[in-house]
């Protein structure tokens, strides 16, 4: 029996995708799904969805167990082969709202705030506080399990787990597998297939090479069309096309994300850049509201006996499980500790590189040096990531200040005194809401 524990099963749509994918794997049989969450209502909603999928696609072959509350987390994890982490500590209300509204008072505008920037820093700190307990439980009751981490901020959560716990951890994001395909489609470049090479850090992994199946370099045409498109029309990927223009390379995660990972686009003294590059401020707030409303509608339909559909998704989790259980190798883009893989980024960094998966584990590939301007861009984010982890490990509040001071977007807008004041206000607001930071 293969036990798969889903931590944060209240993320119902994501649980549906990952566990639904497992049910569609012919090579994975005799599965127990252990659903764990701290919210009883959301846990029950996920149980209903997963049970419906199990009946429709799996002839009820999977065993489904539910575990509620921190006091039952250890039993949820006991004996697990895989644990999928999808927690969102603090949820939309209050913590995501705090991440946006308090920085806004100081003049910091954000788009997503889940990976970098002041929002990403505080999201990481409140999440790592919870991950410490999860790691302790896993080390005790499932020491050989793989933790498949989907929780953002990816590099900080995964990097903490890899450096400071004994849990075998891989960080997973779906931006790598769609990067090249979506770029070619958006630029209407039609090829029979392509070979690419992507490496860097999560949400800022670089498309280093892309060739068609005949070995022709596709970058010259990509650069030409991207420059023309940015010059002639308003669209949703203008920031990353501007990366191509100035840095020479495209990167993995969306333009709304990357708009806040640097000091170039969201600048109080240049408000016209927001419109010029079509930057959706407060985008994550809108997404959260839409997702909540959309799920309420879908939930009502399911509870009324409505049908549920699922096709195997683009997520890596089920493929990793299948590769490990069957010893059939599978290639992923994974977030791993930089054990000499990218030679011009520090060894403490969590990097995103191609990895091969089989029954013996996950095997990252050597990249070497990134082009110097790309490594430098990554380092502006790595600095803040490492200092955030340092704050979480040492419990020293001054490292929160240091992380924010070295965040490129925050530093471009605020004075040092304002950065400290903003961090203090965010810290106190989290504590008041019941969420520990250090």
C-alpha cells in the first residue's frame, strides 16, 4: 500500500488535480490518500471531491482518510511514502490582505506578493514557522518519505527544508513545463517540437537555449517577434519580453510576477510604466476573490450531485511518484539545493534545474555558469531569500529588516527607516492575528 499524505488538503482544487492525476496512473495501485487540514469544512469539501473522483475514475480502489488539526498531523503522515505540501498559512484573510495593505501604506505596490518582495518575505516567515513542526513529524513517523513542496515562496520554503531538516524535499512549480510552449504559441512560432534548457531560481529560471528538432536556434526569431509585439500592441507578457530585449533571455514565470522581482517597473516616480508594461497591481487579491467565488459555485454544484471532470494535469507530482514506484525515469524541473549545480550562484541557494527521477531518487543536473547578467538578476532575489531563511532559523528580527533592505523592489522605493517601520508593523499585525513569524 502506497500512502500519499496531502498537507493542506483544504486547497481543494489543487488536491483534486494532484490526487486525481494519481488515480489516472495505471502503474500506481493500492493507494491510501491521507487528507490533512486544520479547517474542518474545507477538509470535508476535499473529501467529497476526492471521493467523487475515486468513484468515477478509480472504481473506489483508493482508500481515503481524513485528519483534522495539528494534533492529528503526525498520524496523517505516519508511514507515508509521499507528502504533498500545499499549505497557505494565514490564507487570504487575514494574511494576504495584510501583505498587500500594510506595504501599500508605505508606498509599496505589489502584483502577487507570494514569492518575493515584502509580501513574499512575511509569507515565508509565517509558513516556515509551521514547516518546522511538519518537518519534525516527518522525521519521526515517515523518515524515508519525499516531501513534494508546492507552497510559495518556493525557494525560501524548499531552501529551508533542504538546509535545516532531514526531510527529503523537492520544490515543484508548473512554470517550467509551460515556459517554452507558451512562448512559442504567443509569438506564433510553429515547430514540430523543440528542445530547451532552463535553469536559474524558481519563478526566475532562464530559458538558456531553445532549438527545433533539426537543431536550429529559435532565439533569433523569438527576439525579433517579441520586440515587435512589445512595440506594437498591449499584451500580458510585456515585462518578460522586455527581459529578452535587455538581458537577452526569457524567464519562466509570468510578467505579473516578474514585475515585482526587480526595481525596473513599479516605480513611484514613473507611474506611466504601470500602463506602458500592462502591470496588474493587486492581481493576487483579485485572483483570491475569484477563486473563492468560483469554488463556492463549483462546490454547490457537486453537493447537488453534479458531475466532476478530470484529465491528467501538467503538475509533476504524479509523474514523480510513478517514476519512483516503477523505476521508469522522468525529467522534471526541480527546486534543489545548489550543490555545485549553478557555479556562479552560492551553495546555500535553492536553484531550479533539470532533474531526472527514478526509483533511486531525484538527480539534479549540472549547469555550470549562467550568463553573468542572469546570475546577477538571480542574486538580487537570492540575497533576500537567504536572509529571510536566516531570520527564521536564528529568530533574529534584524534579519527580517536585512531581507527587506536587500529586496530590490522594496529598496528602490523606501528609505531604511521606512523599511524597518513597515517590517515592524507587519510583524505586529501578524502576531495580533495569531500567526507567529519568529
